[in-house]
C-alpha cells in the first residue's frame, strides 16, 4: 500500500515536470500551428511555420512567440498529470486478472485517459487560442488598413490598425460573466473528439514501441528508447487527429479576421472548411503539431520513466524512516 500511495503523487509530479519542460521548448511552434489553422482562404497572412514565426518576431518582438504561454505553463501540470496518471490507473484496473493487456484494453485505457484530461485541456486551450491568435488578427487588420489607405489616400488611424490584446485573467472574467462556466468549455465536444482518439492511438503505440527496447523482461527501457518511442507515438497520433484539431481551433476562436467564416458547431465548421477550403485544409498545421507533440511527449515519457519524482519523494521520506 505504501508503494501505491507514493506512486500516484510521483506520477502527478512527473507529469507536471515533463509538461513544464516540454511547453517551454516547443510553445513558439504551437503558436504558429494555431495561426496557420485559423487563417482562411483569401486572408492568408502566413505561408508556412517559418514565415509565421519570422513575421511574429518582426511585428510583436521575440516574446510575441510566447503569447499564451503563461496559461499553458499554469495548466499543463494538472493536464499532463491527469493524462499520464489516468492511463496508468486504467491500465492497472484492466490488468487485475494478471494477464497481459491486449491491444483493445490498451486502447480502452487510452480512451479513459483522454476523456479525463479534457476537464483541464478545454479551458486551457480556450484561453491559449485567444491569446495566440490575437497577433494574427491585429496584423491582418493592419495590412488591410494599409491597403485601404493606399487605395483611398486616407491614413488609417491607430485604432483601425490595432486590436485590444486582453490577458488570460481578463478573458476568463469576461467569459464567466457573459457565458458562465460553459464559456470556458466552448468546444468541449471537439476537444473530446481530438483527445480521446489521440490517446487511443498514442498510449498503446508508445507502450509497444517502448517494449521493443527493453533489455529484459521487467526492466526499464534505456533513456533514448523511451524518448524516441514518445516522439514517434506522439507525432503519429498528432497527425492522425489533426482534422479534429483544426475544427476545435476554429470553434474556440472568439475573434474572427476580416471576411472569415463563423461556425455554429462541429459539423457546420467541418462542412464550411471542406466547401470553402478543400480537404487539404484539415491538415493545416499538421507538421507543426507533429513537431510540438513529438518532443513534448518524448520529454514527458523520459521524465516519467526516469522516476524523478520517485527519487525526490524517496529523499523526503528518508529522514523519517
């Protein structure tokens, strides 16, 4: 029982540490992904990930690439902790009979983990997307104002070329006042449709890839095997569910650029994207998402399997023994 009591806090701490390290490393790529996914035909500000990051630095400075990072850094600890701990919990429950987990049971455990994590993921993504996309909308309005000025000869006002950039606290307050708690959970269905399939693909794939590198039965895989298994499984799952991620991003964006479509729900959004932008639009930002998720989950699994939290908790308990 003592081992199990130590185990859950350790898993939560490991998930949190991994999330903080991973988000800090890859957040600029995630910002590029959000902006690429949100731009619609006829209003394209960015040609690629590198073009997006260069223009972001030029117009908003270096720290413009980290808009919304504070939200992620605050909430990624409980999000990753819930995801990893829930997967382990469901795997344990499904293997109580002492038999090896079948692929179906591994997928069920992943499904349970993905369902649990949306409690934190949905409001985190909701706030992060508003902050990340504010720069794109501001840049788009600035370009449009300059074009109108060139055509009509009138100089654009400062107000016409800029838009307010609220903080996460202001956004949270406004959403709660106008829509209640449901405002923070806008896009919950789309988030479930992204995160549940992601976990169904990711966790079984990681477990089997990681098992290939185990020196012997019952031993941990080497450091690099856990990292590579996390990267491969993460990028594969990320690309597989990217269409749902595009729809989720569009649905959760409260502000629209000039002449951009609005959506009433998941199916309406999917239909409009298909009709106006074609099937390839569902893969917008796919390579960015793969570049984000691969190291993010690679780092997560390395921290998790190295047992950093177990070592810390062991040291804390040492003097008491």
